[in-house]
């Protein structure tokens, strides 16, 4: 397992930060391939909490080269703040251990404003985005109106691109939303300053990654968000605007099929979701509250309380299929400590029919009612257990059932937030 992909198998917030932090040990490169500051990866080391949004979690490991791939969307202000925050915690960040693809896209202030305005106008049907400008930035990318990181170093191209993009945005913002527009000169000056500050980090990361593959270096692909938030394969339109799934690695890094040896799907022992959208196993009751409080289920990026519910195996099997998962990492098992009964959704009932196939039609998904299999809870806490032989029998049964139903090997189980609270399986 020299080149490993770590991919969220649910709706994000699966605890990928901890899994990536582990796997980053001894890796030559850790690369983020999709998403932007909408992500929030929390890593706890020696009781100290690090929250990463844009920078790969590998930055916490000495000697690891971190790459922000071309598939990402980057808010330079947020990135510079994150660098400062990390430095204040004693983490080394400079142009030697962090490289940014010149083809990644820049989140401009008008993207953030449009994110907010579009959500406002959608009213009750809003997506519940993180308001970081991610969707409008990816829209500009596909509309071929985007500003790329490399453009920040080319004043003439930058000015031309900004003129066009700002002119179009201002019509939308002023005429449709009846809000104040943006001054192109001001944005241009800001963007030039970003280029000046970031130039030591900007690189052709596509070439760097392909050279690393040729030189047989080890690489970790750090997923952000999760499979069910994928713009193609998730619960559209209640998704993010990128491809957090396996395909996002190839397009978001510019590497070929041979650049990935193993795909580890990260899944929480239950399910959470932030923002809008259907959630068949949601427990809008005391069980959900128990999970939220015990699991600290509040967004690392927005602080929003996460919606909580039972594990959904229909969605998980689908995620396994879409990503070609080879292994599974189950996180936050300890959050289920103390529950007498634990449910797992094994199929959906949709319009009177029972199916174990994940529906691609969102309206069918909205009508899906979960069919559960029940497990007995465990008699003593799993919190902090490091050895699989110490796991209570019922906890082991639960884990084996998940792995068997998903058809992939159990790789690790997390029994608490810190690095030590982890069990490895061979
Ligand atoms: P956006 O990515 O900010 O456009 O938000 C779109 C949807 O994805 C919303 O439901 C967000 O709550 C969700 N989302 C985006 N990033 C994350 C994440 O890192 N974890 C969980 N949900 C996320």
C-alpha cells in the first residue's frame, strides 16, 4: 500500500483527518485533490487540537511534502490565515513543504458573496452550504471564467480575466440580487498581493506528482467531504460542487490509474450530515442528541450542529462500489458506548418496494424509509481500546457485520480522537 486514497464514504465529517494523519507517517507526499475551505479536518496530537481546512493534514508530519492539487478551489486569505494559525501552534509551513498547483482555482470575494446570495434566494430549498464560495468558484471553473492560482503571477492575464468575470458578476449581483457590486481595481490589487505572498508555493504539481509515481514514492491522497456529497454521485442537488470520490483523484491531481494502490473508505460508526437534504436514518430525537453531544458533532468549519442518525449500509455499499474501496476505516466507535440497542439500515422501502440499491433519483431517495437490523450494545466501553482482542464481543460483531456487508477489509477502528486510541487490523 504505497499510494493510498483516503475517501469519505458518507456525507463528510467521517473523521478522515485522523486516518490521514496516521497514514501520513513515512509518506513522501500528501495531496488534497478536491474541495476547498469547506472542509474541516480535525487532528488531535498529544492533547493539542489542529483543525485544517485547505492544507493537507500531512503538514503535521515532519519531512512530508504537502500538495494542494489542481482540483482544489483556494481562498488565499483563508489559506494565509491557516498557515499563520499552524505556525502559532509550532507547525512548520513554507514553500519547501507545501506546494499549490498553479491550475487550482481561486475563490474570489464575489464567489463568497454569490454563495450567500444564492442560498438566500433559495429560501427553504437552500443547500445549507458552508458559504465559503466553493460552488460559485467551481461554476466559474466549468464556465471557463475562473481565475487560476497561476494567474496571480501574471498581471496582464489576471487583469483581463478579472475584468470579464467581475463585469458579469456585477450584473448578476446588482440587477438580480440588488446588492452592491465589486470594484475590479480593488480586486486586482488584492489578487496581485496574494500572488506576491504565495509565489514561493506555486508549482506545476502535476509534474511533481507524476515524477513521484515514476520514482516509486509513497503518496497519500487526502479526500475531503464524502461520497454522498459528490456532485455526480451524491444526493444531488444537496451536494458540494466537486468530486470527492475516486475519480476526483485522477482529475484533481493529473495522475493515471497506476498512481493509486489502495482505496480506504472512512466511515463513522453512525451517520452525520450538515446542511439540507434527505437523511433516511436521521434520529431527530434523544438518540441523535446523544450521538451529537458524545461525538462532538458540530461542524469544524461552520460550528453548525450536525444531524445524526444510524449507520446506513445502503449508502455505504454504494460508496464502496463507486470508489472501488479496498479497505474500510471505522471511526468514532466509542460514541456508541452506552447504547442498549444499535440499529443499522440494511435496505430502503421506497413506494412499497424493498431495495438494497441506492436510488439515483433524489425524489426516490427522499421517499426512502429505512429497514433496520438491530444489534445489542456492548457491556463495557470501547473508548481508548488499542487492541482488537480487548473489544467487547458485541462491538466486534458490529464491526464484522459492517465489513462483511460492504465486502471490503477492515483496516482500522478508531476508539477516541487521539492518535493512540486506534486499533489496526491486518
Ligand atoms: P459547499 O461545499 O459549501 O458548497 O456546501 C454544500 C454541501 O456540502 C452542504 O450541505 C455542506 O454542509 C456540505 N459540506 C461541504 N463541505 C463539507 C465537509 O467538509 N463536511 C461535511 N459537509 C460538507
